[in-house]
């Protein structure tokens, strides 16, 4: 449709294009200020809840009154007492450590196991029915509600001696497998087979070719998988709650859930602990913002 | 020689897929089958149980609470999917045009996606209960004076606001990356025709964006259908059971209550429903993509 | 080559870290030669008292090590532990439907041979007997502390205004009117947390409906519609005297509001007192039983078992578990618990009742008490949400709608139980 319109473009195309460009630039220049203001205003909806969390976290209960001022004015002093108390109650460093270990181990396992599977599937699914079936079989796992798996998994992990952090890591590796395999196999479509063929000529085994050539080449997708998997595992409550219950190890969100039931009346303390729970990932996000957004975007384009 | 190479290659492929397959079968398929098996029992989650045949499935269709949870979940998912996709498409268009502080703004808009649903829910619960009513009574805006979460009619909108707030980020990024795949010269051609902004969007941008629209639709429908964290933190299914989502009901009565068998049946049906919807969506959007 | 090395080391790292995790967590914790007793109790708010008790026990016992867990979401935690057959030795739970279900699933051991049993007040042992779906031989739970529910009131506020404690329903209503005129909320509810709807419900029900209403419905002698009509009508009247829109506020919010003097009374159980005092430690709280009837003599105090201990059948160290129970029921230990959590001790003896129960003391001493009705409701039926739905329903026939639904859903959620009981009763004949 648009193609047929394009053929009506009159002769002096150079001049026309230029003026169009100018118009576009002009328009762009004006709208950019307007749009920027609009988008900055929109940011308020994102930042307001966080602002509120921060100031309430610093206040003492006596500063909280039932009008807007009480909730939104700046605290009288930026005392760290609430944070110290919240850290003590949630055993902050210990839970933080557990969360980091679980997330890191999940990422490593995912990169290794899912990339291999995604590679094998991506290279074969268009030629071999078996691989295509395996692909759909694994991807359909995305739609299984966790609730139905929960109880059987509790029993199974316990029988295998996996009712601990290792079990949680393995379960996450399975939960994120559908998405990650989809991403990796989709990415392989863009990698020409010639890569492997060249290596084969040199007498390298397929296994070695994978680790020396293909795996490093999937680096952009590794970043995506790492980001998406990390975001999911870091914030998850249910899995550690049901799998690790009874052990002394808690993750950061789990500590939060405990805190909520125990100290729900003290909003200041509660908000200090929310903030503490949000802080690690926000800091991480600020440092790696480009990679994170890039990773997600990459998943959308290549997957 | 070449044949040997091929065999080595095939063997390696199979070897590579085995770890994933073993894990998947062990920790997804087997528990799924076990869970499905429980759906034919009156298992409480502990103790002994009897097989009750199809009773749980028959009950599902006469249980008004399950029916209401389906109504709520679908209402929520449809409204949520539409809102999320509209908002994120608009945001993506804005964030992809010539603006100042582009990467900073993108960074801020993506922020909600990295924050945990439960904690965000607690924070919004405070906002809905205290801040908005306080604003409402200060400005004498009647309908804001009562917490939205306390209204049987509108509590779902409160949950929806939080759900959308978090979900927009991810879809925006996907749309932005979609917009970036559109070559600039297409727009220039559009400019030449003197097409209006809306026409450019409708005739040029949207068709090119179709694959991303379908990805986003499927993703957000699925996520919205599985809503859980927000309910847990904001309403716990209340008031008057008006915000009980399917996932929440399965968890609450299957795990906390003694309905494990019955809720397993509910989960099996729910699984089938989600898969059906996703396949349907894929089929429809694929057709659309082909048409354009 | 360099890249190959990276890949290989990555693989190694993954393998290494996963084995490390496995080893770190599956290592045997017990190597000190002691008998280890694990106890899981469901009241996270009592964690401080139990830490103290645990410490004292371990300091005085060389051969037994006691480990008390007080997790949040304790019922979920306990159920997942049951699924994975990782049984604690002792569980501390409430005397409610969960106990009935666990007992019915044959999880608990008969502890009638434990000497402590004879020191428990018979009334509380009877409450546990009434919770049995099918009558059992033996004793399966040791009631530890009871709570009482009715009305908590702000004593200083009452004294300052000269308000009298109401004895009858109409006295209660006129008191509410008087308080309302002063501009203070007479009552405060935290109905956003649906379970709090059960507090006034139970307190009214014990006075207005027979104690064994559930089992009578199960055997087909009566209906809830016949027995609960007055309870339903009266709980709705209370809304006129509470803060506007009580469905916006949670239990925590209501405790805070009452602690800050925003209401004169708070219809809730004694279990809320520690929570309230945490907001306002100087508050002077007292209580009285809910005056549900026009005749004071008909009023009954709503009291049930807040915490009781059972030994799991699977426990391998029953003797050691008994030793722990004996320690728990020493007067000094009970006092530690009471000082922290309040409540009524279930053991015979001279314990100091907490100050905030003095208005209920007479009823306790006269044994004019009846268990919470909801201890017999199946939790998956969510009666609390049914009540909340009813309270929010402003149509004229809301009570009928609600009670009809109560009856139909009761049959649906209890049919296995009804069948079981019928079978048992037929076997008895």
C-alpha cells in the first residue's frame, strides 16, 4: 500500500526530502520540549511512591499524622535508627547474602544449561521434528501455574534432600528454562551455520566448537538471560517460602514477609525495611542500567 | 570422514539438551502429573485421602467462588492488557522521539519492573489507605475520600493500577526496541506524502511493529491472568471476595485451607485455559502479521 | 584458546558452586550427642517469650537440646513440613479447625500417660474433646493458654467520662450513643483483614446461639438460618457506631487507632493487647464480655484455646518431648509466657491474671465460657469473607441472602466430614 504511494513522488526528490527533513526537525525541536516536559511529569507517578517510602522510613511514629502533611513532609531529622532496627530484625546481611548466592548460582546454571539446550534446539528445530517437539514441550512450561507444582515439588525436593538453597536454585533453573530456551534458540537463528562449519574444517569437535566459538558469541543473549532471570529470582517469595521453610536461611523478600506480619503496626519501621529490601537491586540497577535495559530489549528483538 | 563429523555433531546436540530435559521432566512434568493426579482425590495436603473420580471437576463448574474468581481474573486481565499495551506504546513513542535526557527518562520508566511485587503492593496499600483519602478530603473530592481498596465495586481498579504500574515498564522497553528496528527512511517516505502523524503511525509504524505487539499481548495477558503478588499485598482477595484471582484462590484454599485436591483440579483447568488463550492469541496475531 | 578457558572455568564454577550448596546444607547438624527436640509454634508475636523459654531450658538440660521455631505463615510452614515428612517433635497451635484436621489425619500421639495432663483445667480439655470430628480415646493436646474475646475498652476514657460497663444489649447500644455524642468513635473495626469480622461474630454467637450448633447442623437437626439470625442482625447494628468505612482499615490500623484513643472500645480478643500496647505502652486497657442478650444471665464469655501443645506421632524421642512439656508447664515458665502475651493459663493454680482481663475475671472463675464458633468452621469456606460480604451488602434482605449462603456452602465444604460422621454414628449403633 505504502509502496504504491511512494511511486507518486514527483521528480525533484532531493529538494523535497530536504524540506521534509527540515520540517521534521523543526517539529521535532518544538515537540521535544513539550514531550520532555510531559514525560518528566509522567515520572512523578513512578517516583512519588519511592519518595514517600524514603521519607516515611526516616520518620519516627510521632511524626506521622493523619493528614497529607504527616505523610509527605520531610522528616525532622534523617536518623538511621529505623534502618538499624530493621536490619537487626530482618538479619539483613545474612538474608542479603542468601539472596545473592541464590541469584548468582541460578544465573550461572541458566547460562550453561539453557544456552546448550537453546543452541541444540535452535540448530535443529527446523530440520528435525524431535527437536521441535522438545522446543514446544519446554516452552509450554511457561504456562503452568506454580500453585499446581508447589505441593508435589515440596515433597519431591524433600525426598531428594533439596529442601534448601540448592533446591531453590534448581527449581529456578527449571522455572526460567522455557523463557531462556526460547531466547537462546531464537538467537541462534541469526548465527550462520558457517561458523561451525569453518571450525569443523579445522578438526575441532562439535563440543569444543560450541564452547570456544558459539558460547562466547552468544554474549548479548547471555546478558539478556542473566538480567531477566535475576529480576525474577531476586524478588520471588513463594519458592523459598515453601521449599526452605524450617531452615534458618531466609532470602531478602522472605525476611520482608516475616517482618510485615510481625511489625505491621509501625509503618516507619516497615518502610525502612522495604527500602532496605529495594535498595540492593536499585543500586545494582543504577550501575548496570544500560546493560539491563539493553538486555531486556535484546530479548524482545532476538527472541 | 564427513559422515563421522555429522554423527559427532548430532551426538553433541543430544548431549547438550539432556541436562535441560532431565531437569525439566523431573521438576516440571513429574510434579505436574502428580498434581494432576491429586485433582482426582480429596487430599487435604496431609494425612490419608480417597479417590473421588471427577467430583472435583464437576464441582468446579457449580462453585460460585471459583466462577467469581474467573470473572475477576478475566476482567482484570482484559483491562490490564489493554491499558498496559496502550500506555506502553504511547510511552515508547514518546521515549523514542527526540527528547532531552532520553536515557535518564528511560531508566526511570523501567524502574518499576525491577522492584518486587510484594513490597510495591505494601507501599501502594499505604497510599490507597491513607494518602489518597487525605488528598481527597483536603480537596473535598468525594470519591477519593474513601480508600478504593475498601470498595467492593472498585477495589479491583486499585489492584489494576498497581499491576499496570509495574507491567508497563517491560512492555515499553519491548516496544522501544521494536521501534528501533524500523528503518528511518520509511518515515521520510511518509513525510514526503505529507501524511499526518496519526496516518504515519497507523500505516507505517504499527504494521512494522506488529510482531512486537503480538509478543507484548501474549506476555501481558499471561502475566495478568496469573496475578498474585498484588492481591496478596493489597487486598487478600477482599473486600467481600471481590478481588480473588484464580491463582490466589488456588494458593489460599489449596495450601492454607484443606482443599488441595479440589484446587489442583482448578489449577489443571486454569493451565488449559491459559494455554488455549495463548495459542488463540498467537494464531490471531500471526494472521494479522501476515495480512499486513 | 583463552575463550575456551573462560568457558571451562565457568562450567567448573557452576559445578563447584552447586556441590558446595548441596554439601553446605545437607550436612548433619547434630553432632553434639544430645537429643534434639524441635518445636514449632504458630504465634510469631510470642517469639521473644519462647526465645527466653528455649534459653532457660537448654541452660538446665544437659542431655536434651530444645529448638523452638516461631515462623511467620506458620501454618503454611507446618503444612509444607508435613508434606515433606520433616516432622517437628512438638507443635504449638491453636485449638481450632486445624487441630481437628491434624488429629483426624492421625498426626498426633496420645499423651494421656503424661503426668502434666492432670494439672490442666478440665474445661479446657473438654474444649479439645469437642474439637474432635470423631470421638477419640486419649489426650492429644495440652492446652497452654486461653484467650477471651469480647470488648476491650479504654479505661482512662471510661473513668474520665463516668461511663458504666454495660450488662445488656440495650445498655450497650445506649452507651454507644452516649460515646458517639462526644465525638469519639464508640467502636473501631479493622475489617480490611477479613478475619477480624469473626471477633464480634464469635463474641455475639456464643451468647445467642447454642455452642454445638455446627455438629447439630451436621446431623441435620437445625440450620444456621434458624440459629444465627440474631447474630447476623446484631453484628450489623455495630457498624453504626464504628469509624466510617471500616473495610479500609486493617487489624494493625485498628489496633493503632484504639491505642491512640480514636475509639473508646474495640471488639476483639485479648490476643490484640500486646499489639496495642506496642503502640501505646502506657495505655490502660480493660475488658468486658460482649453483652449480647437483654438478660445479663444469658451472656457468655467467648473464650477458647489460644495455644496448645501436641506431640507428633512421628517423634522419635517421646520421652524427651515429655521432658520439654513438663518444663513448659512449670509455673515459672507459664508466667514468662503470660507476662509477655497475656491470656488465661489453662493449668490449675494461682496465676496472676493480666490486668486487662479483670472485667472478664468473674466469668472465667464461674466458668461461664464457650469456645469460638469459628473453631469449627472449615477454613477454606472463608466464613470471615462471607460475613464481610454480608456487612457490605446494604440491600433489605441481606441477612437472608447471607444465611442461605451459609447453609448451602456449609454442606458443600463439609460433605466429606458429614459423611464420615454419619458412617461413624451408624457404626456405633
